[in-house]
C-alpha cells in the first residue's frame, strides 16, 4: 500500500515520528499551526502531510524563529491539503530574509564583543556593548547594574 499525504495518523504516531510531545502538538493545533480531524470516538487524527509542517516548526525553533513568526508564515499555507512546492519555496524565501538579518545582527554583536573583551576598559560609560550611547547615564550618577 502506497503512503499518501492525506493518510491519517494517530497523535501518538505523529509524536513518535516528529519527536514532539503530544502536549506540544495540542498547543500547535490551538495556535492554528497544524490541524487534525476527529474519529467517531473523538480521537485526533493528523494527515500525513502535517509531519512536514511539524518538522518545519521544530527546525524554526532550533533556528530561534519565534512561533508567532511561524504562525504568520503558515497562514499562507493550506491546512486541508499538502502544500505545493511553490508554497514551500515561498516560505523558504521569507525565512531566508529573516535569517540573513539575524546573521547580520550576530556578526555585529560578535565584533562588539570581541572589541569589548580586547578593550579591558571596564568602563560602563564608554562601553558600546553594555551601555550603548551611555543610556544608563540618563538614570543619574552611581552604579545601575550592580
């Protein structure tokens, strides 16, 4: 028997296949990230194509992409049938831009941190990393972080 994207899987099997806790699957469903149908006995069944959505959620979490961003991107993907290659490419393009922005921010932070470690000034007034633009000075004299 050939596997089809619309085959129905029990929640335990989906949890086992994706490594995601059943409670997390319930949460993702509440957020509208995934969808299930119910059996006559009110048990959840997930279409096989939900495995890909769940896996993408797992990857997004590992990359530090907030679930709210995943939610935003997933609104353009169909829940009732398997997304097309074109759908997935659109999602990938959206995340590529965000990941590039994050990479730029991390590179900047790394340069500042390297300068901070090499500086040795121990000056909160002058430190661009710990006190950008002397923001703490606006709170008045004396230590603010100790």
